[in-house]
C-alpha cells in the first residue's frame, strides 16, 4: 500500500478514535449533569440508594417545603387544640381522612410522604398529645415505597414511636393498609402482612388497641380492592374513606382500649 494511503488510513483511525473519545466524554458529562439534576430535584436520592443497598447509614432527609409547611401549620395550632381531642397521626392516607366525620373534637396531624422516622421526630413537638382523649396512628407504607427500609428497622422505629407517646392516653394503632399489587407494587403485600403482625405485637406489649381493618379492604387475591383506592393502587378512594370512617367511629366509641 502506498505511503499516502497508509497515512490517510492512519488519520482516519485517529479521527475515529478521537471522535469516539469525545463522544464518550460528552455522554459521561451529560449523565453526570443529569444525575446532579436528579439529586437536586429528588433530595432523598442518596438516602434511597443507601436504603436500597441495605446500609442504613444515612439519616432520613427533610421532605422539602411541603413537609416544613405542614409541620409548621400543625405547630401553629397545636397550642390551641381542645382538651380531650382525638389526634390522628400518619402519612398521606391519614392526611386525606375527614376526621370531623369520625369524631369530635378531632385533629388531623397526617403529612403526605411521611415515614415512621419522620413521625418519630414529630411526636415530641406536639404538646397537645398529652391532652388528647385518644391517639390514632397509621404509618409505615412510605417506609416500603419511599425508603425501602427493612421490616426489622421499621418495627424498631415503630417501637420508639409507641414508647414516645404520653402515658395514660389510650392509643389505637392501625395496621398498614394493603396495596393493589397489579399497579406496580408486586410483592409489597407479603411485607405488609408481616409488618402488621409485628406492629400488632408491639401494640399488645404496650397495652394499646390494634385494628386489623386492612383485612376488610382486600379482595379475593389479597390486593386492595379497586373500588377502595383512587386508581393508584395505594391511596384510598371516597368509598375507602367511608369504610374507614365507619370502622373508626365504631372503634373509638367502643370499649376497645386496655
């Protein structure tokens, strides 16, 4: 092969390698910036990775302005909560509950996206808990969906929550509601069932009442009934809340507290 063609061939190879290197660098930079942007938008990303790997090294993140605003609103009215109120603690499922339809006086301290760890941090800030006639708790689904904590870690935190509640105030502990696994929650109900067994044991040991109402929400396959969720397989529909309100009203008026 003439030397001229050899040089052209070598130059082409050099240009190809150079272009490939530049392309890989550009792809890497784009990926790096995309990851950084995701980390900014999803401030719990390092925490989620930590939980996914089962390390449990990173503390739960602040859930952002929404969480701060909700907690701030709670604390603004906490000092004026009427003596003898029934106080509801939980996540978005509790937040969506019309507690006035359950009993009166009643206060809803549910915050969407909250976890057992978040609730544990909130409890000492609610001075009204010591003035409550009853406390109702429903928490834990976000520990599975948002943070993927192990069942043992969730139950450890649940024990701390129950121990942090003021003594002498009756407590009704609700098991975690089932989900509709057909909508992207495959395998969750097995964990929920195991968690509820553990939560019931903790409630029994603490002398608190426990509600297994979630069983009434299941269809024949063990999933959350389609008519009882709002279409996402997780949050309750109007029919779901009506069923829960009816059961809560009965539980709170009955002599179910040790």
